[in-house]
C-alpha cells in the first residue's frame, strides 16, 4: 500500500504530466486516424516550424498569469516589433541592429504596461487591452497600412541562425523556443525572481511581508514579457520574410488556451512552463490533425474544445490545488478584480 502511494506521489510531482498525457494520446489518435500523414516526419517538421512563435508567447504569458496578472497586448507587440525590425533592416540594411531594436520595442511596451499596473494601479486586464489597441493602431499609422517584403534578409546570417534548417531538416526556431522554455523553467522554479512571482500570485500582501518588492517585480515581469513577445515577432517575421500589419492578430486565444490547458492557474500562484510547452504544441497541431484525419475542417473547433476540456479536467483531478482554495483565489484574481473594479466605478459615478 505504501509503495502504491509512493508511486502516486512521485507521478503527481511530475510537472505537466496531465497535458503530456493528453498530447501523446492525441498524437496516438492522429496516427491511427491518418497513418500516412502522422507516421512520416514532414508533419512534425511543419509543427516545429509553425508553433514556436506562439510557444514563445505562451512561455512569457505563463509567468505573467502565475503572478496573478494578465497581458493581452502581446499580439500587438508581434505587429509593432515586427514593424520595427523590418523598418530598420529596410532603411539601414543592418539586421542585428534591427533585431535588438525589435526586442527593445517589445520591452518598452511591457515596461509601460508594468508602470501603469504596478505604480498607478490600473487593472492589468484593462491596461493591456488598451495597450493592444494603441500599439496596433500606432503600427498601422507608421507603416501606412502596407506590408513589407524583406526577402533580402535571407542573405544575412541572422536568417539561418534563427529560422534556418539544421541538417536541412529541423527548424532552428524550435530549438530556440526549447532553449527559452528551459531558461524560463529555471527562472520560475530555481531563481529568486521566479519565487517572487509565485509569492505575488499566491498573495501579494504576504509577498510584501516576505520582503518581496511587488511593484518592482511586476514592472520587471511585464518588461520581460514584452521582450519575449518581441523575440516571437522576430521569429515570425524572419520565417515569413515579410511584415504585415495584422501579424499576430490571431494569436491571442490560442496562446491563452495553451497556457491554461497547460496547468497554469487562472487565479495565479501556480504556473507550469512544461505544461505551456506541450499545450502550445497541442493547440498548434489540432487543426492539421483533424483535417488530416478526414473528419473535416468544420469539426476543428469542436475537437479543440473537447481536448481543452479534457486537459483542464485532468489538471484539476491530478492537481494539488483544493477546490475551496481555488475558488477563494479565483475571487481575488485579475479577471474578477479587473471587471468588478470597473463596475464599482460605474455605480459610484
């Protein structure tokens, strides 16, 4: 009996186990339904090519949500930082300066968000929603609504470095996203900054008592998320060798879905980098898998909903968070606080 309990305890400690189970079961089903497609390597290379930008975004967002906050502006950063990268390269022909300025532009957006949220007290859900509209609108104004081709960048080393094919097969961006996942896992689970994020997400008042500078940590957190979003923008722009004003517009819901089905708590205080990693690949492979299985494109959203529901259910069943504690934390989460704070202001006015 003790051995069984020990095994259960050991299995339960494996980070991201529920979402891993869902991922491998899903791949198994796709292999059975479409063996000609999913027993070959090309479909997996396609996933490794297309998923990394959304995966990178999901990894950064995982840290933000773990802190009990939300960032809805990352899809606008994809467009804005993509514009900065393309403009600098086309104007000056210097891809590395363009690269660092693209990262800096994303960090700037995150820094401004962090100041408004941490110093002024604007709810993050409202602040970053406004930020999304602002930076999207600014990007369209700056580029005049035009898309730009940057195919000349293929002759520079930066292109094969970030989005080339290793051995002529494996997309380089998949390794960059994997490396970022490893780095952020160590930051969240083995670094003082990650410890501060967990404390803040669990209870910001207790975090202050523990000596955590909540305001500074939040500013750093949103700045880091903006920096990561800027990197995702560079990966996407380099892969497509093109900039367009709406790039990243469809990333918001898939990225958030990847984070939540990966086991990161909507109430904060609990985050899983491993879960978000597999969650991003589940979301990125669903549509192709459903279509290849011959079910039909109209079933994509229904199947996506079933998979997400199964993932969340497994996380709840196998997770450590008790129901009552989760409900209590949810009541103080950014989603509830953000909306109800605004409602109280309207009633008062």
